[in-house]
C-alpha cells in the first residue's frame, strides 16, 4: 500500500465583483476547505460596497485557515458605446479586462495552485493560459442553470428583442424574460458575456449553484451537450452550503413573532426602486394585515447616502403597522432571517443566491424580478414549486404595481397550502442533494477527487 501522505490540494478561489458573485464563492471556499483543500481566496481590490468589504473581513476572521491574496484590477472605464451607469457592470468589465493579469498573480502564490475556481468574468483572460499550463480551472456560475444555458447560447445565436429564444433541450425562453440589452450585440455587458462564454471550452469544468431536482431540464440538457457541444463537464453542486456567522445581527423582534407568520421583503444587495413603488409596497403590506420584515434599500451602492424613511412612507403607515411590521435599512443577515421559524414567505427579486437560500429552508417565494437573469430565475422558481410569480407585474419599475395587487399576492403566498407543501418538498430535495449519495454531494466529491489526483 502506498504510504505517501496525500498533500492537500492547493486551490485558488477567484470571485468577481458584487455581493451576488462574492457570496457563492465564499461558500464554495468554505466547502473546499472543509473537504481538506488548502484555499487561497483572491480578493478583488478595490471593492465596490461596504457589504463586500465587511463580508470578506468576517469570512476571513471565521476561516483562519484560508489565505487571502489581494488582486488589484484595472480602473473602471466609462463604456464608450452603451452609456452604462451601473457601477457593478462597469466593475465586471474591469474584472474581465484585468483577467490576464490574474494568471501572473496566481503564479506568484506559494505554493502555486493545483486547481482554480473562477468567476465567469475571468474566463477570457485565464481559461486558455491555465489550460496550457495544465492547471484545472473550474468556471463557477452564480446564476441559474437555465440562465447559464442562455448565456452560453449567445456565442452562436442572435437575440431579437421580444422574440422567444429556442435552445436545444430546453423549453423556449420567453422573449419578455430576456433583458433587452441582450438584443444589442454592441452592449458592453452582452459582449462581455458572449466573449467569456467563448472560453468555456478551455475550462476543466463548470460548477453550478443549482441541483438536479430544482432545474432538471436545464441541468440535463447542459450535461448531455444539447445546449452547446464542446462544453466541459457540468457539475451542479448547489445549493452551496452557507458557512454561518456572516455579518449582520440577530433580530430579536423576530423571536416574538408566531411561527411562519412573517413576510420577509427584500430585493437583494443593490436594488433601487422608485419612491412611488416603495409606497405601494408599504400599502400592500398594510392592506395584507400580515406581519412583515421589510429591508428597504434606496441606493445602488451602500456607500451612497440614504433617503430618510419618513420621506418615503407616511405617518399613517407607521402608525397602522407598528405592532406587526419592522423596517430595516442596514445590511441584514439574510441567511439567518430565512432560517428563523417566524418567516413564512419571501417577496424577492429572485437573485439566484436568494432563491437557493430559500430552497434550502423551504420558504415560499413571491417573485418580482428587477433585472438580468431574474425573470428566467423566477420561471425556475415557479416550475420547481418554490414560489409564485405574477408575470403581469413585469420587471420592477416597468409599471407601478398597486398596493391592492401586492396585498393579494402576498396573502396567496402566505396562505396557499399547496405552495407550502411544494416548497417543503423543495427543502427536502435540497437537503437530500447534500446527503450521502445525494446528487450535489456526489458531484462535489467528483470534483474534489479529480482535483486531488491532477
Ligand atoms: O441585506 C442583505 C442583502 C442581501 N444579502 C445576501 O446577499 C446575497 C444577494 O444575492 P442575490 O440574492 O443573488 O441578489 P443580488 O445581489 O441582486 O445578485 C446579483 O447576482 C446574482 C448571482 O449572479 C444574480 O442572480 C442577480 O440577478 C444579481 O443581481 C444573498 O446571499 C443574500 O442573502 C444579505 O445577507 N443581506
């Protein structure tokens, strides 16, 4: 018997910008370190938001075995042809333009990585060089399998605004669910996604934060090569496992609410909506008569000044809901909130992390997408039985959705026995995926096995 001790695999984990991309990578880093890998976390500098900086600090303090290595990206540049204002999109572009420098940066790590887990935004700069160096590189996809299928298809199909998109192996993607920017091939973000996906073939594998039960059609079409021939192996290993103790305090108010009675309302880390729409949500929550925990964000990046709550909502609203509602403006610990027994439903924009976190807890969702992948994600939520989606509301901001409509849908989410049962089934299946012989666990073990032996 070979008595040589196996050296732990040296893994570099490379997230890109924004909490929605950072969080799944921190979870993955934690999962890898719990499975005997020695992990170096690449930290993009500068970070855009306080939330990211805090999350990284807390993560590193709770994971002393993980080494951090700062990677300074090139400055953001205003987009020449599409007038992009969103600081996160500009940051993705800067990450992608800096990606070739990451290869040199990785080479300076000591010991050098024997495997890399990197965000799709790095693909154009690192996939080919790492392939040539014989270092297995797994591109980690932070969105749904279905939206990923759409992104990879941009390499060969033209999107016409409003038209359904037909992808082999999948039910057509409804035209209205695709953000209009994807019909503009010159748009910086469209080019970024398309170019990145061209390099996927040089990756060792594609890691998805999804699981077989949740997205059977897309996962199987990706794995069988129907979506795109030449893709490397696809590993659905979701939901990524939360590592606990992220920043954000306990909310004692929740402890005093009855089981499954509270509607949690939050639209992710960077959502902004009009004041009128915020007032209508307030009206909806008031009319619903339900308890609620509402996280209001009025800035795209949390470093900007906040609007006074009293300027957003009326005195009457505060008076009428003071016994049953709590509004928070700061960063909350969503992971902890969703795990709290008082939470009975979640009005969400369907950012994929929020979807997977709700799946892990069996929390019924009411989907109201804002942008990007979120309408496609909402469709997956509905199909899997985790939530309901009122398509007529459109994207957030497309039309003013009135309080009475919101109240009706929230009540449906909170009272439907059928929905609660199907959401509980999703919870069971998400749990099973990570049990011994579960689909995600087996996939994860395959990656670890491949990597250690490379
Ligand atoms: O106050 C807050 C707000 C958010 N979160 C966490 O932050 C993450 C937010 O991620 P997500 O729900 O995916 O929303 P976004 O930040 O909007 O995510 C971006 O990234 C996702 C993954 O690519 C995409 O699906 C989204 O469309 C895109 O907007 C989740 O883990 C939340 O639990 C908190 O803990 N506290």
